[in-house]
C-alpha cells in the first residue's frame, strides 16, 4: 500500500465517521427539541388552565358585585320609604 492509498482510506473513514456522528448529533438534537416542545406545551397548558381559573373567579366576583349592588339598591329604597313614613309620623305628632 502506498501513502496515497492510506490517505484515501483514512479520508473515506473520516468522511463516513463524520456522516455517522453528524446523523447521531442531528437525532439527539431533534429528540431534545421534541422534549423542549413538550415542556413548552406543558407550560402553555398550565398557563391556559390558570387563565381559565382566573376568568371563572372574575366571573364569580362580578356576579357577587352585581348581587351586592342589587341588595344595596333595595336597602336604599327601603330606607327612603322608612324616612317618608317617619316624616309622616312626625308630621302627625306635631299636629296633635
């Protein structure tokens, strides 16, 4: 074997090993990327669930606020009626 043949064989082996290592690195990176994608999807799912929970709580809070406003309106109306009755009673007492 001549030096040229040895260099050619070494070059072919280096090229083949480079292709194999490149393919292995590509597969590993693809697997890692898929793992990261899964992690991101999981995180996004968690964020979405949290947002849905916050929305439900906000809707409940809005309903409680509306109920409170309705009750306050009823109390104000009742107080107004009571003041009118008291004014009439005081008017009757002053006439006597």
